[in-house]
């Protein structure tokens, strides 16, 4: 929690530093452009992607609105429109466009969006799982063995064919698991958004918030783990 | 704002276009067509480019360079397998191919620069102003080295390359402008040497590329090669001759192969025939479209793989595609059309001339950059993943393929040993797991202040700009100091080398210009000789015999001047001839007027 407060302080400072136009040094009132000299301003490094698109920090977002805003900001920032401008403006346009593209790519995909939100809210980078999730432990160990055996087998043999068939079944099962996890994530997303909408500052709300974030993080990292296993499996039997 | 032209620097043909009051137009010069064959020949009168150079393919194969685009940004090892097909000599210096022409050797960007200069001159002559800025197109699937080489070529030609733009996306701009299309479109571009597929979403003037894929080594040239191999085998069987050791005959076979391929796009069968060396007779055989298709079908199939990958990367099914656009000369082959139509389930569009559409799109992009067109914006992607080599020779990906550009990624570096003063970074491009299987782009050494291990924190920003070209910046997070990075390209010219080639090109510019003057003077002289001879034949009887004799003397004086290399002498003899023939011209005009009075309309006579 401490880390989080610290983060906010940082941002305030940066926003203050940015309240001056970087070209004409006048007080800045505009959002991305100085009202006085009409020149483009660098997007603050600490502006989160949601704010960048003028969206609330929610996990359900209207992708049509997101796309429209992305196109609008692309027209504002893209280097194509800065060809005749100063070097300073050209480099701001390049930096802003690159940031905008990353922001759009992140928010467009529901999983990346959730990972990003988790990062913002819980201040932690996503966990990278190195061992199988507890409820899949046995299943995945066995799968690894089958995979190894298949890799070493003579592909034209009857044995390989049996292994391949088994791997196909495993794949179907794992994909089913992945879909389950995604459905559970959807539920958590909904709960998160509802909690934010209520905006309560009670002890209970805080506890729920912590719980949702924790569950989200666990399922996200399990899902990534399973997804990587499936990719590996698909590549091996292809 | 100075004018910016759009250039399609193709493997086979190149074109220049400009924007005329909101409409893109290709530029053609007085006597010639708009397409300039991408061929450069070294003749006794210096270097020549385009159609006249193409004539040297069979006459002077060792000194005539074609398909140079295949060598851009490549090392000799990359093209080892096809060296046998090229009659000119390739060597390598500092990871860059050199092409030997006479005494000198040239890098591919230098050869490309000659083609660009020709286009620049044409544009200048046509527009009556000096041209210094251009947008140049490249295959979408070109990697960083190939893009950089293209930019270098522009610089060597005296052009500021304001933007490198992808060929299929350029084509989409030309289509979008024309039809105000909305929806999801596929651009399938099969040229002479390269294949590209791009999937775009067009909405309210935004052209957003969703995915791109391709093969920088697949095109009409490869079809020609297969047919050539077939013909060579036949010649060996029928005549016991191995033509592969005769560069000039090899070129003749190749041109016959291409001609037959092109004819078979229209007809179902055609005949190939050519003279064998040293009067050993003539080789003839028939080739049917079925035979051609059987031969080329695997190559056409090969192009469908990238199409499927692009669909997958964009998360679309063939049924999501609203329109399919064909670009590039090789898409005129019926087999290509059929296969593309079968894959996407849609009849492809080819309303715009597939030869010109890329240059037209480049002109549109040039107009966007100069502020003329403001309602269109192209959001392109990087075709290949960018990463760095990490421990164990594995590539760690920083920017994934099909990421919208400009794109950036930051990576923090530190040291493992106390007092370590540098960190070596190896930048790669490609989709493979291991560093060695990907394209090495560059290496550089990050400077680090000598501190205990793990203390330094250097943030490196990898930024792919709107040209798809990588820029690297480093910042010491402790001091806030930025560091300029000297990147040594793995397969490219260093800045100093480009600098020197620009200087060279100025030095040789004088030679080049005079060579061009000779060629132009000769062309004009040839035209004058032909018309004068025709006038003598038609109206010689209208003037006294001594005048005819004078004209004949002036004619032969011009003919011998035309053999020389002094353009002023040629122009002088042309003036003499025009003077000598003045009486004849007047007499012929009078005569035709008289005939007109006899009841014919003048327009029928002249
Ligand atoms: N009618 C045709 N049928 C088949 N191939 C053709 C036809 N016209 C041109 N081509 C081939 O198209 C290729 C050139 O296409 P182009 O788009 O000009 O190439 P590039 O963009 O690489 O310069 C050559 O291989 C040529 O033989
Ligand atoms: Mg082309």
C-alpha cells in the first residue's frame, strides 16, 4: 500500500512539471496541445492508459469508443502530420504515437487490459509461474512425460500414434480449462467494475478489492501457464 | 513546401508519381513509357539505365545489372543459392554485396541510386523544378537492413527520403482514395522478386494495417527461372548443348521464358524459339498454359502460406474479408487469380493498373506528408519481431511482429562484474527461438560507468519509427544522462560509407550527366535521320539534285557524329542537317497545300 501512495505523489510532481508548455513555457491549460502556441506536448510518462483514452478504470470497455478515440489521437499525434514542424515537435509526435500504440494494443485485449490494471492497482508486475498450478499439478506432470516420450518416439510407430491421440485429448482438456479460467475472469471483471462503480470507502469494500485483485492475479498467471503448455503441445504434435 | 514525389523502386520496374490537384499521376517522359526497367548497364559511354540498358541484357550480360533489389541489405551468403543465375559478378565487402561492373564495384544501394536518379531526372524534366524529396516504397516484408539500404540509395541519389512506405499499403491508399472504400481489405502483391500480403481495415480515412506477411524471395523471376531450367534441359536433350555456360545465351533464354509466361496469361499455348550459338541452328518448342501452371503451381501455393498466417495474426477468417486487391505484374497470371480467389472466396479487384498503383499510393503518402491530403492516415505495422540476444543464444522479443508503428520498448541493463564498463547488445529480427536463426540487425556496446556489479542502471529504448526502421537510445537512470549509440549494422553500409558514396556520386555525376546527354542526343539524331530519309524518299523529286546531294552529305555527317561521344558535335550536325533540308521541308509543305487545293483536306495529307 505504501508503494502505491508513493506512486501517486510521483505523479503529482510530474503533472506539475508538465503544467508548463514545453515550447513557449506558458501555463498549460490544454490537454495534449498548448492553448497558446498550439504545439503538441509530450504525454506524461505517468499518465495511465485508461486516462489517456479518457476512459474510467474498468475492465469492461466499449471497444468502439476505444477505437474511435485511438483514431482521433492518432490523427493528433502521428508523425505524418509533423513533417514540417520543428525537431522538438517531431520527436514528441514520435514518442506520443509510440505510447498511444502501446496503450491501444494493451487495452484492446481483455487479458492484457486486466494484467495492466492489476499492475496499476496492485503495483506489482504479473507473476510468472514456473510450476504448475496446484489443481493441475498431477495432470501437467503426466502430460510433460507423454510429451517427452512422444518427442523421442519413432513418429511412424504405432506407439507414437497412441501418444499423439492421448496428447490430442490432453489438449482438448487443457483448452477447456483455459476457457473455464476465462469465464471466471469475466466474473471477476464484473465484480471489479461494480465495486468501482459503487465507490464505497468502507473497510469491507477495501477487503473485497484486495480479494478480487488477488484472485485475478492467480487466475491470470495460471491461464498464461496453461496457454504456454498448450502452445508447446500444439507445436510438438504439429 | 517543396514538392515530394512518390517512387516505386521495383525489382523489375520502377516508376515515379506525383499528386496533381488531389489526383495521383505517374510521370512518363516524352518518348518513353512511365515504367523504367530496373536495369543498369555499363557501356562504353558510361552507365545507362532503363529501357536502353535492358537492350544490353543479351549483348553485354556481364555488365548489365537487373533485379538488384534482391541484394539490398543482404550478404553474399544470403544469396549463395541463386548466384549461378546472375551473369554479373558479385563479391562482398564488410557484409555488403558488391557488384562488379568493369573496373569498379558498386553496392546494391549505389545501383539502386542510379535508377532513382533516372526517375528524379524524369520528374524534374516533367515538372520543371528540382526534386529533392521523395517517399519510396519497399515490400512490406522487408527487414530493417533492407529498408535502411533503400534509404541509403535515396541519399546517394540526392534525395531526402521522407518516408519508406510498404508497397501493399501504398496500393491501398491509391484504392482508398479512388473508391472511398470502407471495410476489411486484403492486398496481394506479387511482383518480379517479392511477395507481400497485407490485411487492412479502412474506416473514415484511417488505413489501419492489421497484419502483414510475405516472402522477400518469391516473384515472377522465380517462375522465369523454372521455365528457363525447363528450356535449358530441352536444349541439352535436343541439341546436346549446355547454354548455362554462355551468359549471353542464358539471358536470351531467360527473356524467352518470361515472354512465354506473359503470353500464356492471354493464350493457352505459345511457341518459344531462339537461335543457338555459333550457327548451330534454332531451338523451338511449344509451351502450354497447363504446362506452365504445373511448373509454377508449387510457387503459387507457397504464397498462400503467408496469406493464412496474416489471417491468423489478424484474428480473421476469409469470410471477414470484404475485398481483395491484386497488385504486381505477376498477378496477371490466371493461376494466381484462381488460387487467391479460392482462398478468400471472393473475386479479386484489379481496377487500377497493377503496374502503377504502388507509385500512385506513394504519391498520395507524399501528399499527406506535405500537408496536402489531411483526411487520410496510414497506420502500418512492423512485419517482423524485434528482439535482443540473451544468455544461451536465445532471442528475447521486445516488439512483436504486426505491432503498429511507431512502436517502442524499453529494457533495463546492468552489470554482472564489479567495474564492468560495457554491455554488448545484439539486436535481432525474426520469429525464431534461437538468436542464430534470426536476422542479425546490429551490435553495439553500451557504455557503463565503472561501479559495483548490479549498480548501474541503463535504460535502452528501442524505437521503430514510421518507416519501420529501428532507432536506439540509452539513458543512464542514475545520472539522467542520455548516451548516443554507435550502431554497427550487420548487413549494411556504415554512415561513413554512405557519406563516401554520396560524394562519389557527385564526382561521377558529371560523367553520368554527360553520358545521358550523349544518349539523348543520339536518340534525337536517330529520329531526325529517320524523318529526313522518309522526306527524301517521299519528296526528293520536289527539289534540285544538288540540294538532295547536300542533304545526303549532312545526313552522313550526322550519322558519323552519332557514333561518337560528343553531344555538342551531334547537336551541331543535327542543326546542319535541318538547315540543309529546309528547302525540302518547304517544298513538301507547298506540295501538300497544293494537293489540298485540289480538293483534299490537309489533315488527310499530313
Ligand atoms: N501478363 C503477365 N503475365 C504474367 N506475368 C507478368 C505479366 N506482366 C508482367 N508479369 C511479370 O510481373 C513481374 C513484374 O511485376 P512488377 O509488379 O512490375 O514487379 P516489381 O514490383 O517487382 O518491379 C515480372 O516477373 C513479369 O514477368
Ligand atoms: Mg512492385
